[in-house]
C-alpha cells in the first residue's frame, strides 16, 4: 500500500481508518476529543472540530470546524491472526503461522518462529484454518 494518509472523502464503504485526535478533557462523565490535522505550511497542529463522548452510554455529539471531507485519516490494515490464509497478487496462497507489529506495519510469516517476515501489503486474507 502506498501512502496510508488519506482524507475522509477518499474512503470507500468498508474501508478502515484511524482518526487522529487530541484529548481535550476527560472526566467520569465522558471525554472531549478534537480531530486534528497538520498545517503543511508551518507544521502546526490544527483542531478541526470537537467531539464529546458521554460515559458510560457512549453517545457521541460534536461539530466540525472545517469541511470533514478534508479530514486526514490513517488507512488501517486489519491485524492478522495465526491461521489466516493470505493470497498474493500472483495467486499464491500461504498460511500465516506467526504475526507481529513492525515499525509502521503488520508483518507475518509462514513459519512458526517468525523467520522470513513478510509485509501485509500485497496480500489479501481469503480464509482461515484452525492450526
């Protein structure tokens, strides 16, 4: 996968993404989060809205201060599990025997001891087997 930073407008139904937020307030009754983005001109961090989350009910309210379609999000890969069947772009199918987190991605290996780790990029989960 190329650049994992996209905007909300770039996402399709079913895509998974992480929304960068800053914790503004936290109490027993809930929390207030601000979605954030970076100003590419000077590097400053800008709040793009305010979201209130009530606890324990989980109701979310809030507003955007900018057009939310331009909000940056980090496209997330679904974590792999031992036993996942992965198909490569060439059609080859392999079994995930070990998995872990790398510096900026999930790695997996067809070996139980994790040797020869592979990036999740370019592989699609097509099934699962119990090992």
